[in-house]
C-alpha cells in the first residue's frame, strides 16, 4: 500500500475567460477514479494555491501504467458552470518514490489543449511523488562483511544456506499468491567457513521501492573463494551480489518544458528565436548611460552624481563621479521577471556627500506595463533622454494604478472620492523616515478608459486596432517577419556637400517602431536586418520609410532628415507562409512633380498561428466595443489622434539616436486630411470606377431590352419564366452566380503584393500649381496674393460643381418623400389611388402572372417602345422638392 502525493503550487499567465480580461481558476486532480479539487481564486490570472492532495495506490507495481491528470477550470456561478483553461497529463512511470529525508523540486508544466478549437496558454507548478503508506519503508539489504583470509571447505554451509533461503522464499510466495511473479534474478554468494550468525542467515528479501520484488533462486548457488591479506578482524560473513530491477530514481524522466521548439508543434508561440531548445528567461534591463545639465548642489558649484535604481526591495547604485555635471556611467542593471516585486521602477539621481546625507537631485518613475518587449533577432533598444524634475511639492497623494477602477464597457463613471494631500518634510526627502504632514484634500474622479483604441494614424492604413488594456486584447493570430535587405539606385541627397546619401530605414507596425543603422555615403546601401511583430488583426498595414540622415559629422540640430520614399503593405493581401522578396519603388511627390528616388529591397512573410481565430476576425468589429457603445465624436478623434502623434514623436525623439519628428510625421501621414485637388480627383475617379459595374449592368440590360442580341434576350426570357414558376430558386441562383463569378476571377487574382499606384493617385498627371498648393502650409504662406486668390477661385468652382450634384441628390430624395407628403395634393391623390388599384389587382391576380406581365413589358421589343420618357418617370420628375424654397 502506497500514497501518491500531488502538491498544486501555482499557475501563471492563464487565458481570460470571464469576458472582462480575467478568470476565477481552480484545479481538479484525477487519479485512478479518485478526484480532488482546490479552492477557487476569484479574478486572478496568476493564482497561488499551495494545496496538497494524497491518493491511495492499491497496487504500487501498477503505478507506472497509471496516469495523473491535472485540469484547470474557470469557476462560473459558484461552481455550477466551468470553463476549460488547460490540462496536464503525467505518466506514473515518471513519479519518484521519496523517503522522509528526501525532497523534490517544483516542476512547471505547460497547459495543453483539449481539442482543436481550444485556446489555451499558461503553465502550472506541481510536485508529484509517491510515499509508502505509514512511512513503512523496506529494510536495506544486509551489508557484506570482510572476506576470510584463508580458504576452507564450505559444502555444509552451502546446504544450510540453501534450506534457509528456500524457507524464506516459500513464506514470501505464500503471502503473494495472487500477485504476478516477476522475472527471477540470480543471486551469488561468497560464504565464509564459520557456521551460524549473520553469515549463515538466508539472503534478505530485497524490494526496489515500488513493489518490484527480487527473488532468490532456489537452485544451489555457486561459491567463490577469496583470500585477502588485510582483513584481520571481525567474524566471517557472506557477500551477496544482487541484480534487482533498477531503482526508479535512477531512470530517465521525460519532461515537457515550454521551449520554443516544442511549442511550435502545438500551435503556440512561433516567435522566431535562435535559442529554441531552452526556456525563455525574461529580464528587465535598466541601462544608465549618461546625464547632462545637472544642477550644482553646493557652494563651490560642484556635483558628485550617482544613480540609484530601485524596484521593490531590490536596489542598485552606479559609481559616483567627482565634480561632473554631465556624467557618463554606462552601467546596466538586470532584474529577473520572476522576482519582480513592484510594477513601478524608480530611478533617482543623487549627489554623493561624505559628511552628511546624500543630496537629492531628481527622480523619475517608469510603469513596467509600458516597458517594450524585445525579442531576438531584434536589436537592443536605443537609450532615451528623460527629464530629472525637482519642483516644490505643496502636497501629494500616492495612488496605486491597481486601485483606480477601470472602465471597460460600462456606461457609468465611478463616483468621485476625496483624497488627503500630504506635504513631505525636507528630512524625508533626504532619506529619514518621518510622518507626513497633512496639507489638504483633493476631490478626484479617477477611471481608466481602457476599452478604447488610441489612434495615432489614419484608420484607412492603421497598423493596430487593439484596445489600450492588455487584458481586453485578443490573442495573436500570427507572426509578421520583415527583412530589410538593401536599396539600389538612390538619388544623391547631399550632392552640394560632396557626399551621396546616408540612408537608413524606419518601420512601424502596431506600437513597435524599428530603425536600421545608417549606411554612410553610398547609393546602394545594404542593411540585412530582420524584425518580427505579433499580428492581432490581418486587416492592418505595415509602413516602411527610407530617409537620408542629416545629423552626422556634427551637423546642425535644426536640419531635417530628407524623405527618400515609403512603402505600405496590407497584411490581408498576403498569402500565409509565403516569402515575398521584391524591389519596391521609392516614389516621392514633390512640388515639382513625381520623382523616383530608388528602390527598396524587402523580404516579407506572414505566418498564421491560429486559423480559426483569423477567419473569425473577419466577422468582428474593426474597433473595440467601447467605440460603438460610447462613440467618440469625429472632432475629438482628430484631436486625440493629433495628441497621440505628439506623444509618440516626443518619445521617439528621446531615443539615442533619435527618430525625429519629421520621420514620425511622414510615416504616420499626419497631413492626410488636408485639402488636395489631386486627391479629390483621385477619389472621384475611384467612385466612377465603382459605378462602372452598375453602368455596365445597365448597358447590358438596355441591350437585352433593345434585342441587340436576340439569342441572349430569348435566354433571359426563358430564365424569367423559370424563376417565376419556381420562385424558390431565385436566391440560390443569385448566390450560385456570385460563387461562379468569384471562381472565374480566381484566374485573374493579383500575383504580387500591392504598391503605390501612381495612376490611381493622379500623381503623374497633376498640374504643378496643384502640387504647389498641396505642399503649402496651413494657413497659406504663398506670395503674392494673386496666387492665393486664383487657388481660392478654383476651389470655389470645384466646390460649386460638388454643391450642384449634392443638391440634385437631395431633390430626388425629397420628391420620393413628396409622394405621400401632400405638398402637391393632386399628385399625392393620383399616387394613392393608383396604389389602391394595384393592391386590388395584385390581390386577385396570381403573383406569377403579375411577374410575367411586368417582365414581358420591360423586355418588350423596340418596335413596341417609344423614344419619349415613360409615364412613371414623367410623374416622378413633376413632384415638388425643397430646392424652390432655398434662399
């Protein structure tokens, strides 16, 4: 009889299941028709249980063939309903047998899926081992004694030992009649000359610890005679050489660590990684590079600065530099993610003082949730300049972000609360622990609108549509890999300075910006840098821009990096798991016209990791739910987009080397909403292209009505009679027609990824004055005033034509409303009387007859047609509209 012990310690990074970005997990352990469960941890994605369960093992030798199943569920409605969060199956063959003095390490098991459509993530920490019931462990085998120094006859001792061994084996077999006998193991004896005592005792019964017993053979054992010169004391003993089954503790144990190489075959993380045979160990790296313009802290005007990095109870300090107001440290601090004790990183600059307390210079805080994640082969993040602040504090209140209630999908704002403001004393700033002095109160209404998506780019080519809260974000559906290989035939951007071009690339997808290194003084740069992004929505766009670096060799800070060109690629137009390698033309529209600045060589691949989720994404709203429950006005959206762009530009400008504002504005296309006559023409032609299908259908219908092709017209008549006789075939016919057309167009599908279309953009045919107007600042800065007046008059003429078209559309709608509006009483009376007659006629006449009559009338021969407009058209055009009452 034995006991199987399962200790459930904790789980981490579980899948949210309650619709609010969290879950209430509990664990069930199943073994040999026995089941036990832990307590429920409400609203916790990283629960800690620390609970121990024991199970009865009736037959220990059957344990290797058993299976332990640990299942994690989400508790719904107090345990009456539950959602599957993952499970782990452990073979009993890997369960060790422990004694009182032994210990076992905690093992982490990745949670596995139950079926094809399960979406599972996270892992669970367990301890699984077996112990004997009541801690009755088998006695150890008898130790071998020393050998005799002289050889003597041992035949009588052999016969005595044989009888004793047979008696011991027979007793053991009687106790195990119903058990299956294992393969017998031969035992060899080396017996001394003395009789009786321990040496003459029967060989002990040996147990392997799991019920795999070792039996001694009943046949006569061979003897071995040995002489040793250094054994001088002790009674003669026997040496037993057993060959039992191997102890399970010395066997191989199969593990399933969550390494990238294994997760790839389970539909998990496919993030490109060179080290896919080891587990990921995440660290928070804090690189303290340098500081500048630090204030003097003593009368002599000197400063001995050092930096203190604090995260929870962990603290690190840089070396202090004597009399240096622009110090350079270049020291790195690393914190393991498993031991993070706080979500707030504190970086403090202090002045070293050898006599009194160190002086406070400045402090800055970082929220760990905003720290970017770097995944190989991404290059290290560039350092950023952070401003050290030392303003006078009138009062302060420290609130944890976790205590601020988030607002995901509710319509009600939280109630305001009063908070006490405390004024810290100077001694406390110096490090002494004193009580805060009460200053005042402040009334605050705090909430986190985490359900919205902050747009920093136009919706038409947005690269991210996820909500701000990470808890509300859906799991990724794939991986986007971009390789920036090279460029060729670039134009010399620094011809006046005696140089060619110092080119670099910048790319944006989602919240992640990347920048390549700058290749100096060449028109054919080669970067060969690869970057990786997680994809959450296939209907997104990645933007890659090429720029000329104008800030090398001590260039002025007010100079701007020049645009060489950019490329946009929509992910939904790419085939999955296909590698695209193309030269993309770098086209730039300038006031002098369209110019090609070279070609960019890119390698692109979109890998799908969740096909079901990707297909389901096409039926979901484009933006998060809050944008539809409580929509933001267009005015505020534009204002928020502008603010988001300013924040992004300010953050990237602090990088080292910086990504300047003109680069961010060009990639985000901040001037997309500005007036452009060229874009207006392009949009008009896009509308006409869409209407061309309707125009072609109307032309085809007119040809049928005019019997241009009698065979086609006759076939249409036959189709009309079939659909009238069998109206249930109308919808199947329509959808079958759509299927056939789509299948036919598959032959003409695009073979290459899309790129900038100059003909569609009207860039190759734009007038120079139109381009000069497009690149003019807002408000206008062009002189003389005659040019501005001419452009204004041109805009008035274009707007007048648009105004006329909009007015005609409004008139047609108002005439339709006037049918029953009695603005023209005679027309309304005629219409309602005609409607009554038609109602009676359709009621007494079968529908098929009406449909055939209407169809034959519409498809009548031209001989029976008149060139004058039809009566219904004349009647509709005579209806009144509101255009005659406009001022």
